[in-house]
C-alpha cells in the first residue's frame, strides 16, 4: 500500500512541475497536468492535497472547473488552441498512417466539442467600484 502512495506522490509532483511549465510556455498545456496532480495528491497525501489546492497555480487554472462552475472563454480558447497545435503536429507526422489521422481527427473534434459545449462557460470576475455620492 505504501508503494502506491509513493507512486501517486511522485506522479503528482511531476504533474505540478509540468503544469507550472505549461502555465508559462504557450505550447504546453497546464490544465491536464494540474488536474493529474490534484487527483494524485488526493489519493496519496491529505497534506500534499491541501497544500496544492491552496496554491496560486491551482486557483488560477483549476479551482472553478473542479468546483463545477466551469471555465472562462479565455481559458477554454487557450486549451483548444494548444490541443489543435499539438494534434496538428501529430497529424502531419502520420502522413503514411491514414487510420491514425482519422482517429486523431475524431479525438481533436471531441476535445473541441467538449470544451465548447461540455464545459460550462463562466464570466471573469470584475472588481466592483464603489458608487460615488
């Protein structure tokens, strides 16, 4: 049982590392890696899970989605562009594998449709200025 917890801790740390890089590097998506870290930390250590869900990285990228509220259009578009770029590279590399291209096209279409219709869109929170009297 201990080896399983260590495995999830290591996998969670890798997810945080890749998610942090993905938050800065436009071509690497942060969202799936941070989601992986959330799940792994929840399965391995309550202390690590509590620490992670209180980080700015989690709050900026996952908090609203995990809470069931959804994502902003900006976040959705960033994810869809990244998925499209990465899958386009795979698509081009599969020039001699037509079945692979077909499967990749269906996976890409599912991702796009999921983020447009499956994930609720929320408005960005705006600061409310006090009314002058």
